[in-house]
C-alpha cells in the first residue's frame, strides 16, 4: 500500500502507476544505498540492479541508469553523446534535480523529467531492480519498462 511508504517513495509509486508499471515498491530493513548492498538484500546479481546516477553535463543534470556491474566511463559517454563533459553531480545538485538523496535516487518521481541514458547492458536481465526514492526502497521492472518510464536513450556507458 503506497500510504505506508515514505513520502519520496509515494511519488515514485504514483509515477510508476501513471506509466502503467505494476511493480510494487519494497521497503528493505537495511539501507541498500549501493548496487552490491541492494543485490545482496534482494538475492539477485549485482548487474540486475539499475543504478540511478546523476551527473552534470553541459549545464544540466543527466541521469544515467547503469548496471550495478558497470562503472560509467564519463569521457567515452560524453564523446558518444556529443557533450562537452560529464561529471558527477554534487549531493545538492542531485537533490535539486531529483528531490531524492544519493543512494536512493529512483528513475522517476522527480520534480521535472531528466535527460536519461539507459545502459544497454541492462537488457540481458529479465527483471531489474531500481531504487524507490530512498535508500531503503526498491522496485522491480523490466528493461523495456525502464526505457519507457525514463524516455531514456539506450547507450553503452562503460
């Protein structure tokens, strides 16, 4: 029930339902603020964790949904996207762009849509898990649902 979720996760829940995605947000007993912690808590491969990483690129936030098994090669990604540079956003920039704290950033439920890149490597997993707006919340979805939910551009990110 969404009324039992933290406020940030209720926003994510509502955005999921608006997009026709039925995955339920799960509240974990311990924070899962990294892909490894989330994978361990859920009993899934770390690669099936869809990490929401916020970067700053050409004076705007850029959300990169990457496999928990990958690191984003910012220089290569900037070149692929034709951007001047891509660098990690500060915690303040992350919160301003998403309304969520680092370690719990969801792919949706933000104050405004973000330009989003979706790691092509996530496509091999039949079920993905993403943060639900807080470090204690996660939800399942498919790769196709993630791309549709974020209106993301599929790209190689590592």
